């Protein structure tokens, strides 16, 4: 091989080796791009799967945007490596995965906020009702110790009743709050709150149970309560019952979804025990109060029997007044009318209706019969009868006088 040809051969070989090296480097570079994309995207999707914080997911969203920008120019190269999938398909799937993760994180964040709010509210309610119960119990114990001091006992009894009224007011506010939140709650919200409630040590259902048990305890252990107190308690029970009938199913489905039927039955039974405890005291107390005011009613142990006893008393008084029309009958009417209008209606009227002891129509019917009794019981004046007798006597006397003179 002569020198020129040898020189050409060497040059060609060098150029060929350079070309092959360049091609190999380019091939390795393309392969590295494909590998890097797959590795970075895989690592990012794994982090999306394990991240729950909305803030951290927002950072991953920025990283995904940067990855898209970085590899967009290599789309065709990456498509060749991913076939039959594509670069665009993989990116869209990752974006969808991130979107779902962000939605889930938002729900979790809302649940955490709801839990924090529920815990705060429940703790506040529990604390307040505990304070009210402790105050009521302390006053009840003081009442028992003050039996020998009538003046002190009267003052304590006033405080005790005020404590019960304050407790009733607080419970009513709590029930109104529950009504506004859970009366029309949809199934989705129920499920969300149920998930949050699983992480609570206390919930509204448990508070309602303790409130009812406290009411039963107050009725059974208090010895200083009088008729207005029992009437107020029955009114409170009926309001409680109305609220429970409206939101009970929603509450148990929300806060006791796994045992909703059993929980509702338990509350229903506690409600029945509460009204029975009140009624055991109420009817006897009402009868005693009427009797102490000179009004002896028939025996009654239900609202209907109570109405019948009052109506029959008024009706019998009306019949008696029609038959005798005496001053004594009028005094009986006045006594009942005064007690009925100034005490029963004026002081207890609203609570009697709210407690479903008497309805408004029943009160009206008694009022109508009472008006009939009033008309029948008014003593009739004897003046006209006396004038008639005198007139007859005068006429007879004149006739006798005329006959005598004529003879």
C-alpha cells in the first residue's frame, strides 16, 4: 500500500470511528432521556400516592409542570420508548392522579376542620351542662339541709327553680342548634360527618342521652318541686320529643351509623322513661293543688282524664246552679273561676299546651262551659216576687174593702 492510499485509509477509518462514536453517544443520550423521564415520572406518581397534605400536593403540581416543560421537546423520542403508550397519555394520567389526590386532600382537610369544630362545640356543651348540673345538685342538697328554716328554704327554692329554668333554656338552645344543622342534612354530608365522628370521644347522641338521664334524676330525687315545675318539665319533654322526632333518624345515621336502629330505640326508651317519671309526680301534684284551692276533681292520670275531670266539675256546677241558684253555688263558681283564670290559664297556660296536658281547644271548651255556669250561678233577685205578692195583697184588700162598704 503506497503512502497516499494508506493515508486515505487511515483518515477514513478515523472518520468512521468518530461517526460511530457520535452515533453511540447520541443513542446513549436518547436512551438516557427515556430512562430519566420514566424514572422521574414514576417517582413523582409514588409521591402523589403517599401525600395527603394539600400544601405538599401543590408543590408536586409545580414539579409535574416542570417535568412536562423539561421533556416536551423529547416527546417523539419518549413515544418510541413507551409504545403503545405515549408521552401525552402518561402525563395526562399523572395530572388526573394529582387532581384526584388534591380533591381527596381537600375532603380530608375539611373533615379535620369539622372534627376540630365538633370537638370544640361538644366540649363546650358538655362543660356547660356539667356546670348547670353541679349547680342544681348543690342547690338541691342545700334545700334538704334547710328544711327547718322556712325563710332560707323559700329563698333556696327560688334559686333552684331559676337553675332549672336556666338548664331548660340551655338545653332548648342546644336542641335548636341540632335542628338547624341536622334536620335537612343530605346523605353525603351525613357520611362525611360520620367519618369525622369516628375519631371523636363524645358526640351529640351521647350528650342527648346524658341530658335525658339528668332530667329523670332531677324528677326522681327532688322533693321540693311543685305543680308549676312538673308542668314546665312536661313542656320541656314535649319540645325535646318534637326535636327528636324531626332529627333523630339523621342524628343516629350520622353519629351511630353502624348501630343506628339500636341507638334510636335506646333514645326512644329513655324519652318514654322521662315522661313516665314526670307524670308520676305531675298528676298527683295537680290534683293536690286543685284540692288545696277548694276544688275536688275526679281521679285522673292522663291528659284526657285531666280534661274530663275539669270539664265535668264545671258542668256539674252549672247543673247545680240551674237547680238551686243559691249564694253558696255562686261562691263555688267564683272560687273555681278565680283559680282557673288567674293561676291555671295565666301562669300555666302556655306550658299546659306545650306539654300537651291540655290543648287550646280544650281550654276554650272549658271557658265556654264556665261562662254558662256564671250565668246560671248568679243569684236571682227576689224584689219582683215581693212586689208581686204586695200587689196581689193590695188588690185583694181593696176588693174586700169595696165589698164591705157595699154591704
